[in-house]
């Protein structure tokens, strides 16, 4: 007999996986950042189990997403991208952050230059 899971857990789990992959985190690194086991992370992503509010809060911080995005599927709002970038930067040794910021500035300038009409 096939196991059925709570629909809300399946939906939230799928959002967690999408956000984790967008943050370029392995499941193991994600588990470390949120203080859960890799197996529990896998169970969450598959909708086999739900998470406490405390765990959801840690997940949001680690992934740089809002609780509304994770729980309700809300579209990213102002500041969500900044939270994602901040979460990624926190993973980098502080002495290398200026190089990443400089690289990001260069990428933004390039994109803006490409958008300029001739």
C-alpha cells in the first residue's frame, strides 16, 4: 500500500528543495546550517514530515527566503534577493567577501551596459 503524505507537507517540502537548490546548497550543508540531520532534511523535502516553527525559522534564515514564500508559496518580494545574497555571503570566509562583492558589482554593470539602447 502506497503511503500518502499530508498535502501541505508535500507543498512546503517542494518549496524547501527549490529554495535549497537555488541557494546552491547540498542537502548535507543545508542540514548543518539549520541544525537538522540530512535524513530529516530529505524527509522534509519529500513531504514525509513537517517541521516546527523554530525549524522553519532556521530554514528561512539559511535559505534567505521569507516564511510566506516557504509556507504559502508567496512570490519573492522586495528584499528577498538581498536575503539570499546575504545568506550566501555568510558562508564565505570574510576575507574573500570583498572579492565577491566586487565581482557582483561588475556583473551588474555588465548587465546594465547590455540593456543600454545604442
